[in-house]
C-alpha cells in the first residue's frame, strides 16, 4: 500500500466523544489528504496538508481538525463526534507521478 | 452541487464484453482526470488518467476518452473480466490546486462469468 498505514482500522464510539484517526506514511511525501466516503457522495476532501504544520480545509471540513507535526504523520480529529460523521475515512499521499494520489486502506468509524 | 457526476450507480456486463463507464463534469477549470477502482474493504487504487490536452489514453485493457466540449469522459474496459468487478470512481482536478481531487459518486461494475 505504498507505505501508508491508517489506525485504527475500525472504531465504534458514542456521540460527543473525541476521536483521532492517524495516517502514517513512510514515503516522505509532502502532500497528505483526508477524505471521507459515503454512499451517493463518492469521496469528499476533508482537509489536506502541504507540509509540516501547513494544512488547509477541503470541501467538508466542518467538525474536523487536523495536525501535522511530522512529515510522516497526519492526524484527523473529531472534537465531538456526531452520527453524521459515521463514515469510512481514507488518507492519501501524493506520489511522484503528477496528480496521482495513493490511498490507505481506510478507517471505518461508527458514531452511535 | 456535484462538479463530477457518475449517473449510473451500477452496471452489469458479461465476461469478455466491453464495459463502458461514464462521467460528466461541470467545472471547465478541470484539466486532469483520473479513474480509480475500489474493492470492498480496501482503499481506492489508481487505474488510468488523462490530461485535457489529449482525447484518449490507453493502458492495456483500459482506455479513457475525453470529450472536452461535452465535458464528458468515459472508461472502456475490453475485454471485461470477473476480477474487474469493483466500484469505479471518476476524479478531476485543476492544475495548481494542490492535487485536490474531486470525485464522482462511483459506479459499481459487475462482470458476470
């Protein structure tokens, strides 16, 4: 999987609790992304990073925050999880080939 | 307002026949297009791409066609194989946008043996 590890792979939590998903890469790529996948919506960009401590919002960033203190790690945090955040979350990195992203295996989050 | 649309949620094709998956976009600033394939419980994997300066790109059994005037692209798979059964996502981006891909909603392809 091109050196991308997502953790946890599965998580069930309750409404109102904080959740952090981790994406770890071994490729030393500058660009990292968080997407969510929902039926009927495909994949939608939540946040992305273009370097250590450099992040920006995507299409569906409300309710999410991110941090990137090291090149290899990109964290996605739900400060107070809601049922609408039940989804499959994918991390991606930008490969050397222009414009191609490589995705991790995904993290399935269920908020009860 | 979806900028990339895949209007067919599903498609069934007989093994050995051609599969044609379609994608439409509305943003004329998009200049690079990609197709991803996704199996259950896995992440999407890159399949093939095309730049807006071309109208066709071929890689083995997979060919992508781009019609800029119609803002339409299609993925042709010939011949289709049962292992091609997966969800196919069309994606688009605009140069200089930090590779922010905009995805369609996907088409589930089923290749029947």
